[in-house]
């Protein structure tokens, strides 16, 4: 699927990113090298994901999407396992009964079910719309910690969430208008690959 390129969409994304920056408190991040390294890794992963999505959209249009997803996950698991063994070595202790059950539960529910719902949403709403979930993960994480673990919640967090919500509202409004316009997504309008960062 493709969606028309609209500057208001880009503006909405920029506003949402600004909200995340406010939410994360850049004055603190600039003094934490570990935090900056983590951010750099996440951004690099996002860039690779976008490039992969654009390449896959051009090279795999005729392939079954479910089979393609299964092979991608399989080769990713093999590659990450090899890298983990090379970097960290093998486990010093073999997991026992409860540990194995916890790993299996996290794998089937926390990852398997989550990806099933993720791909189902992509099929129904498109990748660009689905990727917007990335903007609400930090606020949900802080809110969950505040509710269940007495984590901190301050005015900066609230202001950041409001800014993110404003940006997402602008993106979703443009997304809805694009879907209702006659000929939207056709070759008559400028279109971009409907794959952006998760």
C-alpha cells in the first residue's frame, strides 16, 4: 500500500518527535553517555529498518507476505543467535523448569502474539499508520511504571505527551483525509513507500 506524500504528515511526525524529546528531558540525556549510545543504536536500527522496508517493497511485491515474514524472522533469529554466541559466549548455566517456562511464555505471548497483532494491523491499516505506535511506547512505559511501581511522573512528562498527541492527531487527520479522497494512493498522485520507523 502507498499513501500520498503530504507535508502536513511530515509536520505531524516532527511535532511528535519534539514531544518525545521533551518527554525524555534532553538536558539529562546529554550528560549520560550510556543513554546517548542507546539512542544512537535505536536510531541506527530505525534507519536500517526503513532501508530494509523500502528494498523489500520493491523486491518482494509478488511474494506471499506471511511466508516472507516467517523467513525474515527465521533468518533474523539465526543471525542474532550466532552474533550473541560470538560476543557473549554460551550460557554459563542451563535454564531450569520455571526459567524455560518464562522464556517460552515471553516468546509466544510477548513476541509471537505481539507480532501477529502487529502484522494484522499492518494488513488492515498500512505500515505508516502502524508505525505510529512507536510514539506512544515511552508515555505508556512511564505511565505503567507510575501506576504499578510508583515510578516518577512529572509536568514535563505530561507536556511531552500533549505534544506527541498533537503531532499524532495531525498525522492521523491527514491519513484519514487521504483515504477518503477519490483516487488516493493511485499513480496520479505522488506516493511514497508505506513503510517508516516502528
